[in-house]
């Protein structure tokens, strides 16, 4: 991970106010006490360390510049100019309001304008933005905007469908409810036929258009 490569404005961690690992683990101990348990009992004694380690994985996206994945492009496409679509990119993010999982799939498409990018790089962009505290609407826009800026295609489309555990495991308690968001740019916004082709490929008709 390149810890100096973070460029996105949504990044909340700052170099001016670093938090030590020890302080983070102590915060977990405090929460365990607040919840009513004993952080010194056998089953919990290593929990603060494990939680901090898990957070390093959950929020690794703060130390990644997603645009860096898209820097290398290819022009030897033999004139290919049709839609490129990646379906069902699974991800796990975390709701910034309750810090509980958002579990879903992203569908990403673009119309090449002379250049294409490795498909694994698109999946990595999804992962990088997902591994931050998020709301789904922003996550959708960030992915689309990053692709649009980096490879300047004739159009970019992102659809995300996800289940939010802040809604399914607490509060209104409605399991099985999924949220669908979309971000359509260029030809996908301006050309209904192009948009419908994309929706047909991914098997969805997005409920939210941006």
C-alpha cells in the first residue's frame, strides 16, 4: 500500500493527528467496558488487538490512490469501440453512520475512446473506494468519476446494489432489503439505447439515475 498516494477529498485520516495502535486498542477496550463486558476475561483479552487488525483491512482504502490503478492503459484494441462491462464485482464496505457492513455488488461499464484498461484494475478501484467509511451514493459516484477522469471514455456507467446492515440488523430491522444506485456519464446518460443495453447486460433496470 502506498500511504502517501491518497488524493481523494473524502479521506478523513490526516497526518497531523495520527493515532497510535495502542490508543486504538484502548478505545476498543473502552467500548467493551461500555457494552457491559470485562475486556480482561479470557475470551476478550485479545479482542482489542484483533479489532484494530480487522480495521486495518476494512479501511485500507484510505491509503490507496484508486486513480493509480488506471494509469496504465492500452491502445492496441484493433478498433474495438463497443461496451466493456464488468458484472457482479462483490465488495464489503462500511456505513459511515454506524460503522456496520454494506455488502453488495457493483456493475461497471465504459465505452472506449481509443484506450482500454485492464479489467482487474476496475475491480481494484471498486475495492479501494469500498474500503473506506461510505454512503452508497458517494461510492457509486467515486467509482464512475475515477474511470471518467483516468481513461476519458465516451461514457461510463456504474450500478451498485447492496444490503445495509445498519438497516437490516438494527433500527427498522428489515432484512432482505437492497438499495440500488447508479451513475451514468457521457453516452450512458445521453443515449437511452446505450443505457438500456447496459441495463440488459447486467440484468437490472436501476431505480436511481444520477
